[in-house]
C-alpha cells in the first residue's frame, strides 16, 4: 500500500502520530513501518471504548468425567484413540511463543533447563512425552510449534542444536504467531522505535487464524487430519497425544475435549470450566465471584472446581465452520515499553496501555459440547509459571521427581 493510502487510513483512525518520525527514516525503515501499518487489523478499535464486551449470560457448573469413570472405560478409549492416531487423524500444536522472563531467563521458556545434575529442558520433556505415544502406536504425528517474533530464531536453533530431541524433522513445523498493536489508555498505538509499532502476540486463541493465514490448515486438511491436540509449553508433565483422552472424546461423540484437574483450593489461579448459556465455557479465576468460588456440590466438592490445564482437542472441520466469524478480542491492561515524542525509550513499571488478545476459552465456547476429562494433577499438572512459590520451578521439579524423573 502506498504512503498516501496509509496516511488516509491513519487519519480515519486518528493514528497519524505513527508517522511522526517517518521523514527521518531510511528507505528500508520507511518500507518496514508502512508494511507494519498495512498489516494492522483495525477491528481492535471496536474494543477500545467497549472493552471486553459481554452479552447477557447465565453461568452454571459443568460436570467432568472423573478419574474413576475414565478408568472403567480406559481400555475401550485407549483402543479408539490408538486406531485414530494410527490412521493419521491427529496432529499436535505446541503454544511456545513465550520467553522465560518470569523464571529469570531471557530465552524461550521451552529452552529452560529443569535439570539439576543433568540437562532436562522443557522442550525435551514435551518431546519425550510425545515420543512415548509415537512409539506405542508406531506412528509419527505432525507437531506444529507456534513461536513468536521474539523467540522464533532461538527456538528453531535450539531444536536444531539438540537434533529435535529425536523427533523426525519432517513432522516438525515451526511458525510465528500473528501480532496485534498495543495502545495507550487513550487508544493511541504505541511505538517501540521510530520505525516500529509496539506489537504483542494475538493470544492463545489466535493459533487457528495464524495457522490458516500461513496456509497450515490447508496442509492439515490435505493430510486428512481431523483432530488437533493444542497444549501450552509450561506444563512439564502433561499427557500429549493421549489416546485415552482422544478415544473418550470420540466415543462419547463430543465436539471438543479439555483436560482438567480438581482445583487445589477455591482461590487457585486457573480458569474453571463451566457452562455459559448451556454451552461449554471457561471462566477466568478472576471472573469468579466469591459466592461462585466457594459454591459446593451436594457431595461437598467445589461446583466450579475443575481447572483447565490448557490441553485441548479440537476438530478441524468444526473450527473451519465456526471460525468464519471473527474471534472476539479481549482488552488486557499491560505494561508496554514504548518511545515518547522525543524518542526516549520508556520502560513502565505499572500498566500503561492495552494489549488485544484472542483466547482459547472462546474456541471452546464455539463448540456444541465438550469432553471434560479429569486427569490426576500429581501426574499431569506441573506448570512452570514462576521463579519461586506456587507453580514454580521448584514445585514442578518436585512433581517430576515424584513421577520418577532424575534431575
């Protein structure tokens, strides 16, 4: 798009300041900035005044298929899952766009070393979990890894340096997550340099649109893959390509699946799966009222007591059909580094603006129903989110040790 067309668009959205330093830039940087502006999806402006718009909704509890019920049908579920994997109907998606900043580590979070006396990287653990199923089924599974612009090169190099931890390279596919502009509280897009907009990843629900725009959904369709298992990088014990989970979702004719754990306490900071207007939904922990957090079932268990582990199963066809409509954006207050009018870099210590994200919980809500699949939190839930305290390096190492890993 030409400069004059860009200027017209910026005038329309009251964002002319993005070209304040334009005349000082080299031709290369001018083209870079114009390209960034041209790629902006301006729908984020709909959320500036309205925030995270919500329709009237009725939230009610949902039951999960408990561990004991799963055990009763485990053999049946396992066989269905194995046959589905053997027939090439499953692929995997690892959400790995984050840095290890909160761990005191400035590289991709997946490259963090959980070992003490030997190397045991997060990526290594996740690949080992996946290879377990590859070996059980004697079937290689396509694994897509979503990185971000800040960690893509480091992630790909890390896998190359470690020979993909034994995973066949033709079944590994790296791609970069799409970005959204960040704004100040007045809706003005922030700049990270005179030639760059301040951008942030489009959230853990943005993987489908990113894959589609990159042509990867077409690749999946061409391979006759029907299901995708989506999981996050920071749970080092999770079951990936789990035949029992897949088989249960298929056997019970559910349109998607979500692995959950029983919450350790009413206040645990995990999203709770529930129903919203009788459709599956994930409510964030901070959206639960005091009454909802402490509400009990007749047996004394928490009514909103199943927390999601960010390990989902989605059918490719349904995603194609339901996501023709745009995913809603969520406006989140964040601390966003930016340059001021004098080109000084500002590193705010408090939230100073908005980032706009799509969330996986909205994908769940677009499905008709969900296999809410309980897993044993001591065997499948070891998140590494913090340097110390709850859900930290130490708590995850403790659980790894309990599960037989030598660190």
